[in-house]
C-alpha cells in the first residue's frame, strides 16, 4: 500500500477477504462508516474532519446487483453533500477472485488526480476533485466491473480526509455494496 499521500488512505478498512488473500474493506455489514484520517505518518497528527459540518456521503449505485459469470456492469460512486467543490480520496475493495475492474470513467465535473488499481489484491484507489457535487446524489466515478467466478463479492467503499474549496475538512461517510455472481447456465439476474 502507498504511504504518505497528502489526503491519507483508508488503511483501517483493509481486511482479509473470505478465502484468503488481501483486499481492502471490512465484512459487509450494511451500515455506514465515518472514517478517521491518517496523514501518512501513522501518528494521527494530520488535519481532522470537522464533525460540526455536514458530511460528504459516498455510496454505490447499484448498491447490490446480480451478474452472470463473464458479464460486465457499471457501478457508480455517488457523492451527496452541500459541497460544490471538494477534493477527496476514495477506495473500493473487491474480491479479486470474483470481480475485475475493467475501466474507470469520471464525468466532466470531476478530475481524477490519481488512480491506482491493484487487481491482484482487490482494490482501487482514486483521488478526485469534484466541481459538481451537491445535495442530490451526483456521480463522481463510473467503474466497469466484470464478473469472474460465482459467489458473493463485497464491494467496500472507504474514504479519507476531504478538503472543501474553503479549506475546511468535512467528515466523509461511506456505504458498502455487493455483487452476487451466478455460474454460467444459472438463472438470469
């Protein structure tokens, strides 16, 4: 994992997937998580979110989906919050035995500052600057995934320190999702 990035990494959310290997995230719990911040030094001395501010909420759309082996689907990362200009990291963890990331696209109102895909370990890190987020759910990234093998696959969304245009640091909350992959010849989704 990369260390020392200005906006930190959601390292606290990286966990072992079922069946071994390494992957970011936690077990799918169905809840939302507001994450702390690590400025890369590991001592927690970096800027901290201002919990008196409204949160930036990141979610997946669809949050749950069923695919046949070999099929592709688009999963959007949506941002909701009262921030029209905001910079934030986001990490998506997945089971690399069941899911592959084929492509990542961002709308014209979002700049991708940095992107790392680690297919072998099952994670995708993005550093985004959005000039179009707002109160409504706004897509900030579209991720094309391919179903590899049958079974369930948690999609774990995490984020670190967000920075609004005025220099403040609103808290960030994330919600996980899941893919259910059906073997060839199985029922259609």
